[in-house]
C-alpha cells in the first residue's frame, strides 16, 4: 500500500502534465487497485493467523499478489514506457484478482 501512495504522488506531482486524461485515469485505476488489494493482503494475513490451515486463503493470497504484479504492474509499465504490449498482460492479472476474491468465501463455506 505504501508503494501505491508513492505511485499516486509521482503521477500527481511529476507526470500529470505529461499524461492525457485517459492515461491519468488508467494510472490512477492501477493505484486504486494496488491500494485496495494491498490492504486485502494484510487482512488475508490476519485471517491466516486465526486459521493457519486455511489452504484456500493461502491460495487467495498468492493469486492476489500475482494479480497485483500482473494487473497494476502492467498498467504502470504500459504508461511509463508507452509500450502497448504490456497491456496484453493486464487481463491475466485481473483474472488472478477475481479468482483470489472467489476463494475467500469458499474457504469459509467449507467450514460450515
């Protein structure tokens, strides 16, 4: 989450004048997703302390971390280096994030 604050600050203070409105919107989407999922990873860690054998929570954390790298990372790289090829990676990150969120309730449904 700290890195997302840094990335947001870089855009606000350094890159804003060099980006189009669409580029700025995409960059801030990456910052927002990074912040939200960074906090979700902390919460998953806290849940794993309470439920150390929760295999699906571990998978969820791994998928969420990978999704962050792929989704947010590819958007940052796309915009910072103006290389459209990085955009091909973004959907894989999105799928990993969706899968991560889906695993959390399944872990607790297994326990009922």
